[in-house]
């Protein structure tokens, strides 16, 4: 199965900073990559799909890029509500697989 | 608006069976455009897909290879819900379990999550 590796595991940042999260696939997944945001005690929420398309209602400060095996989620200016756990998931190769997550925490 | 409501015990003894149910509102378990999935999350494993059921003129299931020998997912059309059974549980099965509706590979809607602890 396709192994998804996210880095870093934890990112300590201050509000207003630009944040870049990485996700790497062990084999090509074309652009079939989705990002989820998860807050404590909640289920994941779909942020970006097809590697770069924001889901309905997602602010423009979130952007995604990449294709093949290397992907990036960027938050242009971190807001207080953005401190959370972020997951990537590929849906190109069966079975669908998730990364281990990157926690964005307050510095 | 699809809503998934999970139910089931939060504590299961080792070697026994974990059973959870996911009730669907706003969609049909018999929909032929989506699949109905179970996922779990633990600090050591992150999000782990467990299995799914779906209807495409007949019912089908797929399971994670690592769990095939002890997992069962069943749809109940009369109650518009689907269920998870995981047999012979060990403490390693302790996790938050989620049900989810998936379309096009995207996990669009999730249940609220159930923390299941395996302990005597």
C-alpha cells in the first residue's frame, strides 16, 4: 500500500506566521491528495482536495500544491483557530491511506 | 446535509468483540454513489482505514488486510445504518473509532467518534 509521510510531526508557530506542511507519498498518487484539519475532540474536516482545490467554506489563506509524490499545505497567515492537527490522505491507489499527521501548536 | 451518529460501548474486554453502529440521516446506506467506512485513530497509528461497505446493485465489502480475519461490516437497510464488529480485541485496538461517508475517495462526512478502550 502507499505510505504517506508527513513532516514535521509538530510545528510550533506564532499567530500571523506563514506555515508550510509537507506530505510525501511512497509511490505516485498524481493529484489525488486531500488535506484534513482536525481539532481536539472533533472529527477531521476536509480542507483541500485534488491537491489544490479548497473545499466549500475554507478560507483563502489555506492553499495546497504538488503532484506525484510531494505535496504541500500552506497557511499564509496563521489564525488562532488554525492550531490543529493536519492529515494528508491519498485516493489514487487502493487502499486509501493517511499520513500520521502534523500538529500545529502555539509557539 | 448528511449526519452520522455513532453508538456503542466505550469499554471492551480483551478477547471479546467490539461492536459499533453508525446511523445515517440525509442519505441512504443503499446509495450507489458513496461508500460507508470505518476508520480508527490512535496516537501511535494516526488515522487507519478499517473497511467499508457499499451498494452497486449488490452489496460489497472491503477490509484492511491487517484486520481481514477478525472484522465484519454490515449494512442494515431497514434502519439506514451500518455496523462494525471487530473480534478478539487486544489493548492495541484501543482507539477512537469513526464512521464516515466517502465519495470519490474523499471522506466528506464523519461520525462524532467513539473512544473504545480495551481493558479488563
